[in-house]
């Protein structure tokens, strides 16, 4: 929860310029959910990937605030951060593993 649209766009655009010559690493941008589509558009046609910051274990249903794998795939996500220390600390989540395919 550290960026809104304008600052995230500026950051990603700057990082694309700085990282353009990096070849020995995979780079994945994992913005907050509301910025996924915008960041996906910024990195489209680059070698960089899009990831999400969290994922629900449910496929669909009345789970307000949760995001499913299908929803993430539909906006271009290829990666998800699961079991992040902040989620475990503040939301009592476990380190469950999930696969998006």
C-alpha cells in the first residue's frame, strides 16, 4: 500500500529504463492489485513478467477482497508472492504454496 497509479507508473517506467540491459536475471513486477493492469500494459512486449502480491485458495465465490488464480491470469500475471512475512504476521496466514498454470 505504498503507491498509487501515478507514482507506480513513474517507478515502473524508470525501472524499465534502468533494467533494460540486465540479462542474467528474471525480473517480475508485483504491484498492488489495483495497478496490475496498468503495470501489465507498461511491461507488455518486454522480457519482464507480472506477478501479484497474494492469491486466494478459493476459485470463486463470496470472498470479498480476495483474488483468484483465474482473475490474476486474466490480467497477465505469471507469478504470485505466497506466504510473505507480512501476510503471516498481520493476517495469520500460513506459508501454503499455490501454482498458477
